[in-house]
């Protein structure tokens, strides 16, 4: 098994790269930076894009499919980042629980005072 990965890009005749905008997207369809370009993992998808632009815009010429061979990779350890995120989420959940219990206590005091007033009694403080 090879550690080589083939990916594909679509480049116009004037050297710009195709960028997928998506449904209701905005911005240019063709960009100069490869980092903003749409990268395909199958050549058929790139060829479909070439066919579309060649049929719809014949005056611009037929775009090229560019093949990239990715041979270098590195593993990024996300343990520390995830631990920090989980700690923050736990702290937020604890704060949220405290606030909710404080709100429930305030609501219970209000309901107690209303019930006492309805019965004509003097409300006694709940501690």
C-alpha cells in the first residue's frame, strides 16, 4: 500500500483555480491562490467541472485538470486542545447549573409569597 495520495484541481487557461461557492455562495469562482481552490479527491469530479465550464463558457477555453501527489503527512496531537475545551465546557455547565438553581430558588420564593398573600397570611422568609 502506497502512502501517496492523488488529489486534483481545476485551473483555467489564464492560471486561476476553480473555487466552489456552494448554494447561494458569493465571491469569485476563479481565484489566484491555490489554498482557496477546490481540491477534488477523484478525477471524475474535476472532469465534470471542466466539462461544465467548457460547455457553458466556450470562449474561455477548456480548463485543465492538475494532479497533485501528496506524499508528506504529519499527525497533529489534539489531546491538549480537546482537554482545554472539555474543561471550559465543564466549567460553563457548572456555572449554568448554579444559575438555574438560583433562578429556581427565586421562583420558589415568589410562588411562596403569592400563595401566602392569596390565603391572607404574612409570608415568612425562606432561607
